[in-house]
C-alpha cells in the first residue's frame, strides 16, 4: 500500500501550484547577511495571464509572494483580521477603516488614506472590474488616516471583500501606465524587482517592511505548466517549493516532501430539476443513492480527496461542526430511464469520474450517455439546462472567503450559475437569509442552513472535496499551506 502524504491540519492556511524542468533555476547564491537561509526557488503552475495586474487573477501570485497586501486579511475561519487597516466600523452602507501608520511602499512613498483611495478607486472603476466587485458599487473617500468605503446597498461582507488580493493597495506609480504594474509598488516583506513575462520573476527582501524583516533574502519564481516537470524539479532538487503536484506524480515522490491541502472545491453532480428525468424528486433521490463517492475517491483520485458530507468541505472546518442530518425524498425506480451526463476535459479527473458514475447509475437502473467536451464548448449548454446531469468541480469559497456567494450563484432561482435549474422558495429564503446575515458565527449557521435546504432537494449530489498537493524540499521552513491560495511564501518562510 502507498503511504499517504501528510495532510495539512484543517485550520492551516495556504495552497500550491507548480514546478519546473531541470536547469530552470540558477544556482543558489551565498547566504545573505541578516537572513535565516537561502533565496527560495519557487515553481508555479500557471504563468501570469494579465502581466501580474492585481485587478486580475494574477493578484493571487502577488499575494502568495508576499509582495502586495490588502487592508484586511482572513483567518482560518474566514473572519476579517487587521492588515494595512488596523480597525474598522460600520454605519449602514458606510465602513470606516483606520489605516496603519508607519507603512512604506517599496518605492519609498508612504501609505496614506489617499493612496488607499487611489487603489480602491482604480479597482472599482476598472473595466472589467475585479471579480470580487462584480455587482458591487463601491466608492472610497479619505479623511486623514481613515478611509470610508460606501456601497450602494448595505453589504455585511465589505471587510471580507477588501481582503481579496484583487484589491491590493499599491503605490501611485503602479497606476501610471495603461495597465497596472506592481513592480516595486507593494508593501509586503518582499519587493517585486524583476518580471520576465511568462517565464520568471524575482523578488528581494524589503528591509523596511512594517512587520519586520523577512527571514529569506528573496524569491526566484519560475512558471512550469507541465505537471511532470514540476514534480521532477522537486525530486531533482531544482526547486524548493512546488505548487500543484499532480496526483499521478505524487506517489513517486518522497512522501515526506509533499503536503495535501484541503481545497474549498467540491466535485458535484448537478441534476436538472426543471425538465427531463430529474424533474422527478424520487429519481433525483435514486441517483443520489446510486453514487458511490468512496470508490471514486479511491479509484480516480488515488485516495487523495475527501468523500463529501455536504457541499462545503474540510477546507471550511466549521461546516462539519455545524452540519445536521438532512431529510431527502424517498428513492424511486429508474426503470431504464435514459439520461445524459455532461462534463469537461479541462480538469483531467472529470472524464474518469463521469465514466465511473455512468457505471454506477447504469447499475441502479438508468440508461446513461456521456457528453464530454472542453469547458469552453460545453458551459453554455450546461447553463441552459441541456443536460439531465452535469459533473462540475466547483470552488465553494469565492474571493470574499465566504461560501454564501457560491451557494446563491449555483442554487438561487435567479442565480447566475444555476446548472441544476433549481427554483425552490425554501432554498431562496435560506439563501437570502445567509447573504444578509452579518459575518461571524450567525452567518456560518445561516450558510449551513442554506446548504441543508439545497441538499434536501437533491438538486446537487456532492461527491468529493479536492486537495491540492504541494511539494516542499527538506530544507524549507514554514512554507504556508493555504486552502484559499492566498499565501505560500511568507515573511517566516526560509530555506536552510
């Protein structure tokens, strides 16, 4: 039997992505004075898509490198904690944030309320807007060392939204060109000093960091999209930290060097509740009972995933603590009913998951046809309800660190991603309550109530929660393992 890799404690925070070909990294230089170790050689899976603009998904790279920071950060529970803002208070649609004193941008300019307003305004008026601001009208105004953020409607999640790496605060010079340029413009413990397109990047320790000097003298980043090459870079010693080691490669690596991080991502079977076979709740129940998620985890994911107990998985540890049993409809007899299941090839495991489900549902009495395409060619049909069922690997915590937005998007009557075509008054009521509840324990309970309302309908059958596998060389100390993929190298990370 294969020895399983270490599994990160569920309260841990951060994730992973890639690796590289032998020779991609230059030889490590001598240890620098004042540092705990050597420069960190980091292998990432995906190259930048938007020139490292923080207004795009590239923002998460800046966050993982600890070069760009936000007003607020999130703890393991998803609660807002101070970062560049030390405190905040709410009054209806207005939130007032006190800006941390003594913070200097990497270009030597000072962090001020006006600088914060500049960054937030650039984001709020961008076209397209950062994803975290979809549907949100936000304005910001400075008054000395405070900034007041106002939204068009009351929004209990403003601090969580401001934790998104897409709302990083950068120096004014970053916004002087046609695109936002984060080079030398952040506030973090590492300064971005070199960007080589989609090939590499380099960062040096910023000695005037407000939180104290980083332990490592710098970071050297390479992008290696090929999973086999990424795994090989860890095995050969070419990389210190490797993002997203493929499941197929994990078994051949030293198990002491890899860590499995529970991801806020659920592999779910969505059932079309509006038309076709699964308009019948009893047949949805029959499909749910036919699914053997454990065999999918063992067979397709080689044991490197978690069987789902609900839509929200172990990356959100509070979900299991609050969850109670859900009542379902009784299962009916499929009696040879024909169904079509759709999925896509972009995530390598999904076609195999579909083939396994096909066998399981056929055994239960359904006749099953598969339709497997690239995601770009199948999404519109899925959203239009053209399938009886659809298999999707879905992120359950979006940029605010809160799952209410995902639940609303996927299961509200007017949800923008309602593949199940669900229109249920009880679900809508529960989703509205969760969306309107203030952040904290009460909101978490409301979210679990909304999850239960969805599961009761059998519109979605959660099968498993994915993990991402991160490689850390034996000399790496205190690399972050973050389910939200916001942290990777921190001020405390170094290589012996």
